[in-house]
C-alpha cells in the first residue's frame, strides 16, 4: 500500500497562487533590516531570503493543493467521505460469509482513518444496507443511499447488482461486487461494477487443471451440477469449456437445478450414480452440504470442487458430519490469499484482526473485506490527487490504473487495455484442514497463492462465458 499522502497547505503560497491565477510570478518583500524574500508561485515554489550579512537561504516548499471538485458523498468542510455497502446481512444464502466481509471493511477503513484518512485528512464513513441477497431490496437500498455516497465498496450477488446496473452507469458510480461473474470484465455489460479476482469460468478451468493432475488420470470423467444464475451457470460454462478443450467426458447431474430450500438429495444421488472421477458443484454452502452429504453417504468417493463461495470452513468444524470426507475430497480455489499465507498485506490483516480482538472464525472473508476496501481506497486516493472527487472522478480514477497492487493479499488488477488484458486469471489453491482451523487458522492450507492453470492461461477471453 502506498504511504498515506498528506498535503501541506502553506498559507502564503495559497494566497499567491490564488492571486496569480496559476501563472508563475515572483513576489519580492523587503523586511526590516533589509532582508529580501522572493517567492515564485505555481510551479517554482522557491523562497530566497537574504539575511543580515548578505547570506542567502533558498527553500523549496510543497506545491499548494489543487482545489478538489466534489458532488455526492464528499464533504470537504466536514472532512468526510461516505461510501456505501449493499450487503446480504441476514439471508440464509450468503449472510454467513458477508458479515465477516463487513467486519473486514470496518477494520480497514478504521485503519485508514487512524492513519491520516484520504488526502488532506478526509475520514471515510460507511453507509451500509441489508439487501438480503434480493434484487428488489438492493434496488430500494440503492435508491435510498445513491445521493449520500461517492462509491460502493460492496455489493452482494450478481443478480442483485445487475438490478441497479443501469442506475450505477447513469450515476458514474463504482461498485465492488462480491460476485465473480465473467461479465464484469466486459465493461459494456455493467461499467460501474468493478471486476476483481478471477471470474467463475476461468476459476473453474484452473481448479480442474489442478484436479486432473492430482487424479493422475489421462481421461477422467467429470460430473457437474449448480445453482441457477451466473454464480452457478458461469461456473459451469467454464467447466464445460475446460472439458471440451481437454477432451473430458461431462455428466450433467443437475446444472442449474440445485434450488435452495428444496430437496436436493436427488442431485447428490445422481452424482454418486455417475461414478465420475471429478465433480464440480457450484452452489450455496448450505445446499452443497446437502448434495455432498447425500453422495458420500452412499460410499461415493471422487475429487470435488466448485466456485469459491461454495465452501464454508464450517464443513470441517469439530461437529461437522462431513468433516472427514471433505478433507479427503475437496480441492479449493479462491480469489484472494488465505490466512496462512505470508505477505505485507496479510501481516496487516492479522495485526488489525488481533488489535480489534475480533473472534470471527471465517477469517478469509475478513480478508476479503479488507481487499474490497483497499480497491476503493486506491480509487479515492487517485481521484483526490486528480482534484476530482465527484462520482465520475472516482470512476475515471479507478479505470486509469494499469496496475493496482494489494500488498500481496490478492493478485494485482489491471483496469486499462482490452478485455483480455484486464481479466484476472490467477487464483489461490488450497486444501481444507481441520487441524489448521482448530489451531486458530481459517481452515485451509494454501498450495499456490497465485496459480494459473494451462487451460485458463491459454483461453482467449473476449466476452462473458455465460450471459443472462
């Protein structure tokens, strides 16, 4: 992370710059005793003092800050920046994962504020709404806060985010999605929704490359199943493309047919009956446990994986009935580095977590919250440096980054160039570990923090793998 920059406002230079209208001008003052002071404003901020005895001293001072333009969510007099979060805090779908993300955002924004804030001491405030992973509630929440915030640092779920995509575009508002739909990299679909992390379809390709290598089989069979919508179907599109590229037989055991709240045991039974060597299932953690539990109860054994949020460390808790088999079967990938990795960013997350006395078991999602906040922080700082902290100014600042660094928490991101240039291809590979969980970790052991499988690396990504 770049050091926090605090602009020193020198009163005399500010007055000179205002009087000169930005042109270079020298001002000479003769003080008592004959000392002459010459100041060149706007470009040459150089002060020369001739003291008694003829000795001259030249001092170069910082250039006066350019006036910052604002519209919504930034109050220069109150020295506040307000950002929004449209988060699933209470639904059974993803609230268990989103609440620790919000905890991570709070930790990080408190850290930023305690270390000088943004620009000339602007303090970041959070305006959070519970959307319950529902498109209508998301639209209502956005309507409520849209004129109060300059950016949105979290939005849960692609369908919910797409419900406000047109409004985001109209407002030039950026939103960081907790959803890794491949369409986010194509800014013609939803320009305000900021891609971050490998999209579901490329994630699938890299994980399946790893699983195939681990299987030792030249021609494994692959069973697939998923929840509807982009989370499931974009992920399945990647799995299907991987199978086609690698000549692997696919068995459709329930693509788009895993439905939360309904009986999904038939899908688990179908996967077991397939006899597949590899299984890729993308759904909510609760429904995955139902599907997986049904399959393994019949004695079925294979290598399993799915889109990142499918896995929940609760699966390997001491009271979990699937703890033993899932440690044997699950091969996981995620969009950021896990708790056990070493980097400057992870050291900071650990420090903030410990100083706050946080006892959130889903530590990797706390890190996700820090990552989301850090992404918006980069855009805010750049917009301040540009002198434009309007919503459009923050939008333009973000999409000017050739490389955005996250201190090792996640792979760097690119927001310029072609779609293929911008798409993230790297994921973090891990295996679940109850031992790690019980010893205070997040329950995963990382094998490669920035893995790109050969299929994902060679894939010509030009547009979303799946469209609504």
